[in-house]
């Protein structure tokens, strides 16, 4: 849900798992885990599209069952925040942090997002050489914070860097 159901790779990964699992896939377990992990809405949005548009074999009774399941108010609130178009990167980071229960996992998530790997930074920003890379970290932070404070009126899909913080 972080990327508002955008990204062909995610769709392909899910389709491939379902296709390769075939009849051995335990759909009851999938739906139980989706509910337990507060991914019921995502499952309700994704499975019908995979069945219809991707022609992935998903049993009709599974599609019916998932459509009748009710997400918790907590999940509904979370998805409502995550699906907002044009949500600033800093707001996405804060929303993601609230979904992580353990403080150690939060700290690790924060570190990875504030200080991503050199390889990620080089690829993301087209950094010309190692010497200037340290300057791009404050640039990343400033850009994300500036977007938060001015409010974002561009669509989420068209932001320059959906992960800038």
C-alpha cells in the first residue's frame, strides 16, 4: 500500500507466487495472514485484478470470501493515510514508522531511510563521484522536509523521488 498499488514488479511478484503455487496454495492461510497482518484491504484490492486482468487462477470462492471480509478500523485508518495522493515523503515516513511496533525495528527503519546505502544514493540521484555523495544526504532530508512543510500538491505518482526524506 506504500506506493498506492503502483509498480508492475509488485504485481508480477504476487502473480508469480500464486501461479507457481498452483493448487498447493493454502488460500485459508493466505486470507488469515492478510487479516492478521492488516493487509486485508490490499488483498481485497489486488486479488480481483490479478484474476481478471492478469488471468491468474484464483478460486471463485476465495474471491467471494475475501470480498466479504471486514478490515479492522485500524487497518481502514492506516490504508486511508497510505492511499492519499501527493502525500509528502516525510509524512509517508512518519506513517510507516507508526505501523512498526517495536522501537528497535523503528530505529533500524529510520536509519535505513535517512542514511540509505551508497549504491542506492548513487543510483537514485545520479551522484557523479564518491566525494560529493555526503552532500546528497542533507539534500535528501531537506527536500523531504520542505515538501512536508509546504504541502504537496503534486500527485504521488509524479513526485521526483517517492522515497526522499
